[in-house]
């Protein structure tokens, strides 16, 4: 085994919390992934156990009851295991377009359709059915659009892996947002909290700015955490900064942490604009209360994800 010193993680100045059902969520999601055949081989089993995705779910959904928590955590497991199996999804899922995206996806995932019987497809069908019980048709349409966008980005990246040059920082940031899966995770916050963003607000520049800032903080924090593993992947902000600026890894990590802190300030600025946006859309007291819960969900994701990364570093003893 080799030893490396973990990089210093940026401070995320939001309250920490963990769901009291976290251990049950961890046991559940391991069993779920095994049952659907998503985990293949001894190395994959060890990797999934080390990830402890139930603890990521518990830290990012501290108020959820068990069923929404289990759904949220299973989405995390599916996403973490997806990259090596994205080619096994039905082509019709990625080709879905226009209106009624959930129905198009459901048809593509029916038994007998091409690639519908793969492990990743059967698990996706299960997740979509369970999530539909927690959400409205409007939410499902919005989520399906985000999911298809994400899957197309993963398929594109898989087909071009090893062929790309180091991107510029701006291009990397834009690509990272759609490849990270964080937008999907933020959608799932609505399902877990049983609160839905009104259609007008979901499309507003204020709410989109809040989501983008949250995505960047989570994605770049993950990049910092993985930057000391010596893999040299171009899919990492620290590596991109190091190459583009001609600096050391330590200097690139410091710059990435500064970028995270600036995006936290952008998040807070976007949060301050939301009440005016709510008033413009006449959300009312109930809508305003729901919006505050969703802002809290974004804060919890940023802090909970960072704490999970730190916990992972400590538990693994910085060995690999």
C-alpha cells in the first residue's frame, strides 16, 4: 500500500447533521445494490463497502424518514456505480426528447426492450417507480430532463476518455456541473423533503444560480479530496489548475479552495435574492417556508458531502 497525505479540505460554514437512520440506510443500500447485480466482483464489493454511501445519504438528508432516505441513498449508489455500466443503458432512454419524458423512459425500460434487462437498467426502473410515489408529475418531468442530460454527458465522456487535452478552467467548470450528478442530487432533496420547487421558480435565474453554486462547491470539494491520489485524471479541477497555471499541486489545491469559498459567497448572494423572486411569483407563506427548507437542503448537501469525504479519509487512513 502507498501512503499519501490528504489535502486540506475547505471549510463549509453550514451546520452539520446526520440522520438517526443512517446505519439502516447503509445496510439497505448495500443489499439493494447486491440484489440488482450492480456490484460485480470482489474488488467492487470492497469498494462499495468502503464508500459507505448510506452515510453520505444520512449526512445530506438528515431530516428524511426512512423511505425517502432509502430512495435518496439508492440513487447515490446507482450513480456511483453507473460510470462503468453507462453503456448498458437502453439507447432509447438517452434518446428521449420533447414532452412526457418519464413515460418515454418507462417504455424504454420495459422488459423485452433493448438493454432493459441489464442490472443498471433494472435498478433505474426500480428507482423511478419508487421516486414517483414521492413526487408530482411536474417534478418527474423536470427530474427526467436532468437525468437524461446527465446520462448523455456520461456517455459522451466515456466515448472520449483518453482523447482529451487539458481543458481551460471555464470549460472544465461547465462540463463538470453536468457530469457530476449534483443537479440530480439536488432534485432528490425535493423528494426527500416532500417539498417541490414551483415551476416558475425552478426556471428562475435566482434559483438556477443557487443550484449552480451548490453544484460547484460539492464538485470542487470532491476534486480537492481526490487530488492527492496521483491518478493524473483531467477530470479534476486541481489537475486542470496545475496544468493551466504551471503551478505545484499544493498551490493548485489552495487556488481550488479559494474558488470554493468564492462560490459559497455566490450561494449566499443567490439566497438573498430568493425572497424577492418568491414575492414576484406570489408563492405565499407555505411556498416561502418550503423554499427555506430547500435552501437548507443545499447547505446540508455542501456540508454533509464535505464531512463524508473527511470521514472517508480518516477511516481509510489515507491508504489505498
